[in-house]
């Protein structure tokens, strides 16, 4: 209910802020004035009446023992005339040709009760209709004159006006004519002044329940509870009838008269709470008029209650409205929120209605239609609906928030999963590195040293060159295995860098040049899925190609080309080509070499290594011509396989 | 690399060779002697110290695992006593585990024990000429250390904080197998400046004093004060 953060005012220097505020205030007040003027204009419009020809205007009034001629509408100065009510006597003509149509008497407005007599037969006593008895309602009355009572030509009509306060008596103009001519006007008035308030009150009842439940569930927002209480009081006031006469419950019925000040106090508290005010102990004084009136109704007599009503309830309503107008205006100006602004406009409309009603009580208006109650009900319904709407919107926001939360949780979960996978990967790499370090130390101390000794010893005796070569090859392979276990972060170039050094060391004694060409600047694409066993297969394959060139091809120059190719499918693939300028050989139809069995086995090995890594191997060899030599072209997969695909 | 006979005469160049495996010692000694270097051989740390006591050699080649101690200590001592001596490690596998720890005390690169005699001579000649050889796997180890990781990676401690981005780029190029000329052209450098950068990289990886070692250990979070 608190509109925190609805609008944050940008900080302005003092003078500019003051000017802005005063201009806002002026605009707000102008708007409220326009609303008030429009309200008065609308209220001054009289409701459409039946055809003027059926209006009965001239009456003889007998009041307080005196008799005089009056024209309606008539304000009686009396406040209480139950025993000797003013009597209006008049005449109307029913033409003979109208005998076929039913005639009625229509009284649009009277306070407090009427008894209509036509030709000395009572046809209407409004006191039997509880709704019509309430001075705050503009209940119209219509009565069909029984055909047997009516005469052709002149008929006498007499109206007794019962007045029981708290305001003075009033009798509006009356019409006597064909029922079908009067009925539409009556229906319109019934719709506006009877049905509509009932509809409003029903809404109010529903909202009272909704807001009550809301308050029960959200105790920290007392505004809901206060508004629910206001609505409940309003509903009680509307639906609990007050029949005349002394019933066992009449005392309690009298309490209902206190509903107006209590209700206005509740609405005032609601408006204060809505504008961010905190409940204070002294605020109970707001309810004193209502409680006093209720106590008077319980223990005093009706005359006292009615007297008190005028001096307690009416000003209380007015004061509440005035305070609300100020509070909502302040709230609307300071916080610039739509809810306060609308409430402010509603208060202005109600205040206007209340003032017009007051003027009409004091007979300063030509008519006596009370609209404050109607506008109040409409406003309460609007407020309740607005609050429910806000609540629904808040629920939507919560739904959205929950949705966002779900998405965020899912995202976080995925991130966590990814980070877990990364962590696992890192732990794996660390374990591998530790294992490699351990292995290296072991090899260093044992096998490595022994192999080096074999190399050194073989060089001293001439006959054991083959042993030395084998030991050197074993050392080379050892270095390859250890090297490929290093975490190179998927960058095959880092493995090829070491391989180049080893290959150069291998080629140097044979006087074979190694031409190293990285065609694309980056070299090869990075493969995060690259595993040590992939690296070993590739490096051994390349070794095989170089060894073939050294041993069998009598090459003078070996060229290694490294490039990244964009495939037809748009994916990047690394490509390594080893080319020599040696003798070349015939490639047999089955893809193996047609020549020596050893070469054939070497080629088969290369093919199986390529297949294990999901790489493509292309062999071409040419024995004669300018471009003689062998070319091994290895196209790496876009993604290295997880498992050893061609194992076995 | 058959340029041995074209190289400068090396009578004045003394090499202290420390290797405990006799056959390996002989073959290295042969290779160097044939290339004209004056070799003082030692099989243990004590013998090596005796050799060094005779005067500053131009080059010290040492194995790390010695019967009576560790080659790293020898390198540190030599570095302190004879700052002009070029030091190189003799390694079986060229593994970073041992080579890096030697580099941090002042060694420049390594020599493989089974290297061909011509390569052995050529490497020493390059070293004497002021070049600092660096292998792809060592370069790879160093650049992998320049990449930040949540926890210190296994292996020897190495502080790469002083390396400049350019030096790291050069190391990347070496790790990926590019020649100095290719690296120079990629980075827009003159080819001649690359060896200088590599020398500078070696010097920056060296931990000079105990104080500095402690300071760097603190910086890297290895020691908590």
C-alpha cells in the first residue's frame, strides 16, 4: 500500500524546486476547481419530468393550524410534524376520454414521508416503504389510482407530509396523469436513486470481503483493513432497514444513523494511511463523533439523536472530506503518483456534492436531491477496485519475479555445471601434470639415464651403431610420451613446436633441411577436447612421415605446412602437410605402398593413427618429374573424438 | 649445422663439464674437445668445486643429479662467484621440472645428453657467442605459467611477473615452433633483437638473492607473513 519508490524526484536547487512545486500546486488546484464547477453544473441540471400538462401545482396548505395557498416544490420549516403533519389539498381534471387508461400519482421527491389521498381514499403511504423513509435517499414514489376512485372531470388530491427530521420537510412537484406517461420518469429516478445505490452497495459488500481477507493475510498493511471496515459499515447502512415505529431492534437501528461519521472517519484514516501516515494514539478522536452518536442512539431518544446528527455527523463528514482533500493533494503533489491524484479528484467531487447537499438542506437550492452518498459509494467502489487491481498487478510482478528467478536459477545451475565440469577438467589436468612429473622423475633416474648410457657406449664401439640408434629412438619416444602428457590447453601448435625441435635434431645428421611453414598466422585451431593420446597419435604419425622420408626416400628437404582451412560446411579444420623431395613410390590400388613391405607397414600405421583421431590422411607420391616426392596430408577433424574410435 | 670447422678457434675457451655417468661424460668431453674447447671434467660436486677453484671458466655444463649433491647448488655458487660464466644444464629428457629450477638460479637452457656431437659443439659455441638457446617445451612451460590459474600449478616455482607482453609473445612463438625470423616478422621486430629478448627473459626468471627470493615467494603467495 505504501508507494515507496513510485517516483523519485530528481534533486533540484531550492528555488527551482519551490517554483516547480508552486506551479504544480496551482495546476492541481485549477484542475480541482474545474472539477468542482463541472460537478455543480451537473448537479444543477434537473432530471427530466413527465409532460407538464399533468403537473399539479396549486395547493391549499394547512400547516400548524394555518391555511394558505402554495405552489410546489415546498420547503416546510418544520423539523418534526408527526402528530399534525402539513396537509396539501389540490385538484386535478381527469378527462372522460382517459377513462380507459390507468392514472397514477407520481411524487419524485419528498422528506420524510407522504400519505396521498385521492377523493378521500388513501392510495399511498410511503412510510410502509423503509427505503423511502430515509431522508438521505432520493426515493421517488408512484401509486396507481384505483379506477373506482377516479371520477371523470374534477378530482380531489390531498397529501399529508410527515416530517421526523433531522432535516426540514420538503415536497417536490407532483404529477397526476396516465401511468404510462409518468412511469418512465419514475423508472429513471428509481434506477438512479434506488437501484444504482443497491448495486454500489453490493459491490461494496464484495470489496469489503476481498479487502478484509487481504488485510487478514497482510496485517502489515492496515489500510486494507480500514477500508474493508469502511465498506462494511457502508454496506450495513445501506441494507439494514429502518422501519418506523418501535420494534425491539429499533434502538439498534438508531445506531445505524451513526454510520455516516464512523464511515467518514474510517475513510479518512484510510486516506491518511495511503499517504504514508502512521497510526497515532490521538487519532482516536476522529471516531469520537460517530461513537457519541451511536451512544446517543442507544441511550437517548430519537429527537436527541436527530439533533446530534446535524451537529456531529454532517460536520464530521465535511471535515473528513476537507482533511482528505488536503492530504491527497499533498500526497499527489509530493509523490506525483496517479493513485493519490485520482483520489484527490474523487474527494473534490464528493466535497462538491456535500456542499450542494448542505445548501439544499438549508433550502438554498431549488431542489432537494442528495448526491453525496451516491458519489461516496461510487468512490469507494472505485478505490476498492483500484486496490484490487494493484494487488493483482503486484501478484503479476511476483509471477514475473518468480519466472525471472527460475530462469536465473537455471542459468546459475548451468553455470555451476559448467564450472563444475571446468573444475573437474582442471583437476584432471592437475592430476595428469602431477603424474607426469612423477613419471618424469622416475624415467629420469632410471630408464632415461640407462638409455643415454647405451647411446654413449655404442658410440665408443664401432660395431654397435644400430644399438645406439635404437637407444636414441627410445629416448626420442620417451620424450614424446612425456611431452604429449603436458597440458597444452588444446593448442596442438604447442606440441608441434617441440616436435619441430626433435625432428630438426633427427634430420641434422642426415643433412636434410626442415622447411617449416605456418601458412595461416594462428597456425591450427584450438581444440579444447584435445587429449594426450590424440597428440601422441598425431606426433607419431608425423614422425613416421619424416622417418620414411629420411630412411627410404633419400630426401634433401622436408617441408611441413601448417594451415587452417575453412571447409565446405563452414567449419574450420587444421591441416598439416609433410612433403619431401625424395624418390617417391608407387601407391598400390589398396592405398598401401607397392614397394617395400616396411614402407607399406609404415603407411598402414599412419592410416590407423589418423583414423583413431578422426583425421583424414591423404597420401600422394610421385616417382618422377619436377614435383617428385611424397606428400602426406593430414586433415584434422573439427572435433576430436572422445574415445579411441578405431582401436583394435 | 656442419659449420663447426668454420667457427672461431676456441683454445682460450674453458668448459667445466660436470657429469656423474662416465660414458656420457666421455662422449660429451670428446665432442667438446674435438671442437677445440679446453674441457675440465668432474664427476661429483666436490670435483666440480675443485675445478672452479682453478679459475673462472667461460662455460659450465652440469648435470643436476650428482652423487654428492645437486647441480642447482653448483649453478647458484658459480653464478655468484663468476657472473660472466655461461651456465647450461645437461639433461636427459629436457624436462622443465629440472631445467626451470636451474634457470631460476642462473642457467641458460639445456643440452640433451644424447645430442649429436656436432650439436653439442654448436650449442656451446652459440652460448659463448652470447646467444641464449631456449627450447619449445621450456618456452611452453614459461608461457603456461604466465596464464593465471586459480591455484599454483605443479612443478617448480617460477615468477613470470617481470616479463613484458612482448617477451611473452616471443615465448609463445618459440613454444609453437616458429623460428626467430618468423617471430620477428609476426611481431614487427628486427630478427637480431630476438636473442636479446630471450637473454632478458632468462635474466628476469632468475632469482638473484635470498631477499628477492623471499619477496617473490611472498608476492606469489607461497609464504604468508
